[in-house]
C-alpha cells in the first residue's frame, strides 16, 4: 500500500499493517522515535495497535542527543 513517510511517497510491504510493524520494517524497532499519524501524535504504547491504511501520512522523528 502507498503511504507518506516524512513527506515522501512510500510503499509498504504487504505484511505491514501497523505503525509498530512499519517502524520495524524501517529498522527503527529499538529506536527512540516520535510518530505523528495523520496529524495526531501517537503514544508509544499504541504503535503496535495503530493500523495504517492506504494514503495515510506519517512523520517519524528520531531523538538526537548532544551537548
């Protein structure tokens, strides 16, 4: 299915149905990220249950430390 990830068109694998599965497919399973799904910020606890559908828009932000 076609979705938008960080403003870019992205085609998911057929088995990717949730935000959590998408993050894992992108190699971000164990990363600290914030996810906005269709203009709503998701709590991390809901990543495994948040379904993605054709045309959805996601913004994925990684945390970067520094000093």
